[in-house]
C-alpha cells in the first residue's frame, strides 16, 4: 500500500477541523435553543411564555383579541381552552382538542401535543394550544438545506484549503525527490529550492544542496587523486617489466621465479588499468568514442586475448549472425577481458563460454563458466568494487573486474547482471544497445 501523500493528509486535517467547528457550533445551538434547532427545543417554551402573558379567562374579549393578534402578527394558529376543556378563544385554523389526560399534562408544563402543535398552561386554569407553521416536507427540506451547507463547506475547503495544502507539501515533495535521486547515485541532482524560498523549507533545501556540492567535490578530488596515482604507477611497472625481460637467467629455478614475478607484475598492471579506467569513467574525463562494431569480431578478439594469457583454457564462442553494436571498442574490450578473466579465476579451470545475442531489445554479451557458481549471499554484491566472495581467498585479483564491467555497460546506456546458470557455474551478462543487422554476416563462430 502506498503511503498517503502529505498534501492529502494536510487537506483532510484542515477539513476535519472545519467539520469539527460546524459540529461544535451546532451542538452549542442545540443546547441554547438557538438556531439551528430553535424550532425543536423552543416551541413548547415559547408557548409557555405566551400562555403566562394572556389575559385572564374572565376577560373573554381581551383574551380573544390577544389570540387574534397572535395569529395576525406571527401567523400561528392558537386555541385557548377553559378549565373544563371548552374553547374560550381561537384564531386561525382549528386545532383538534386534546383528551383529559393531555389537558392535565399541559397544566403541569409546556410540551408537544402533535407534530408542530405545542400546549402550555395559561392563567386561571386555562390551556393554550399553538400550531407552528411547519409546512409539509419542512423536515426534509431542512435536511436538504443542511446537506447543501455541508457541500458548500466542502467546496469552499476544496477551493481554499486544498491549494494551501498543496503549496505546503509541493516543496517538500521536490526536496524529497532530490534526496531520493541523490541516494540512487545521481550526485549532480539538486533541489534548487534554496534560491526561491527563504523559509524553513528553503533553508533545509540550501543545506542539502551545499552538502551535496561538498560531497561531490570530495568525491571528484578523490577520483582525480586515484586516477593520477594509477597513471603514475604504470611507468615504473613498465620499467620493471622491461627489466625482467632483459634478465638472461641461466638457472632454471631463477627463470621460474622471474616468470612468477612477471605474472605478478602483469596482474598489478591490469589492476592499475582497471582503477584508472574506472576513475576516468566516474570523472567523465574520457568521452566515449562510439563506433559501429561487429559483435563477432569483438567476441573473437576477446577470446584470442584470453587464450594468449592462458593457452590451456577452453573457450567456446557463439555469436548471433548480423549482430552489430555502437560502442567504445577499447572500453568494451576491457569489460569482456574482465569477464573472461573472472571466469578463468573462479571457474576452477572449467571450460568457458562467451556468447553475443539479441534479447529484449538489447545486445547481450554473456560469459559462463562451469565452476561452483556464486553463493546466494554473494550474488547481489558481485559488482561492488573490491568485493570478493567466499571463493576468493587465495585467488589473484582485487574485486574490480566486474565493477568496471558494469560501469562500462552503464556508460553505454546498458546494464550488467549476474546469475547462476542451469547445470552449474556462474553467468555474467552485459546488455548494450545494438544496431540493425547488415547483410552478408557469417554463421556463428565456435
């Protein structure tokens, strides 16, 4: 279930306050006998006041004039009953006389007789009956009027309160979106609210933007330092490599040791190359030089380079005919070399398969080994820099190969994924955009 939006919560809170005010005002009116409920509570009470002000029953003429004035001025029907229940004065439409029990009740205090008719004690043992002019359907119309008032309150709140709640929540939503994007790795994302607002939200947005600027500057300085150090390290490594090649060792044991040193220097050179390439990708200091490439050619070159490093390794290649991509050849070659090198190290010297095919609108380059595979705990982290799984101890490498391969794929607008293949072994995939097929492509290589 999605969380309720802030502006909706604010609007409902404002609306709840408005309805609470209406309820409280209505309840107070009910308690005091004022509108909205004056007719319900004030009818018998008003009849009691009129009954006490009427002339005594001995002055029949004055009593009749008072009842007529009441009818003419207020439009209410009225009847005055004597001590025995006889009519001694009346005006307006006739009111049905009550029975003896009702008369006795009226003499004790004012109350309702029937719908719209109230009775109250008068002077000298008389009883006053009054009919309030409640026309047919008056209750229904009153309910409709109340509903209309409620709807009007809702419309007013929608027109006035809803924009207010949106104005409060919109900058918070923009700031939250900027923070979430920054958390996803969009380090250049800023809210920009600090430039247009000077309230608490604006100060919070400025603090976030300034923090993001400082973090981005620190990351860039770190990457530049790493790139410069990596670049400078390659020169002495090249000199060591040349020096090792110039050594003319006659002793067999010495030659083996020099060969081991040479392999370690090569491994260190590949590590520095990975670090340098990853740093430059992060800094965007080397724009991609994308050119149309034949997938078959790219795969075969990667296969030959891997065999040159380890001639005893078995590598089978399969490429979908006509598959072409638009990519930086040097970076893609580096990524495929890392995938093959990873399969060589962790595949327990098992045969390696490399393929290229179309799938879901992308060109998929996949490398599979027949080794023990990747544990479920390590699978989500295989592309993290410097991460080495449970099978890594004692094996060469620093956990940068797959991280660099993913960065290359992302730089081309693609992605990378890792999974355990059916039948055993790990399968690493790079997805890149592909170009339309051309005529004359050959069969898949193997």
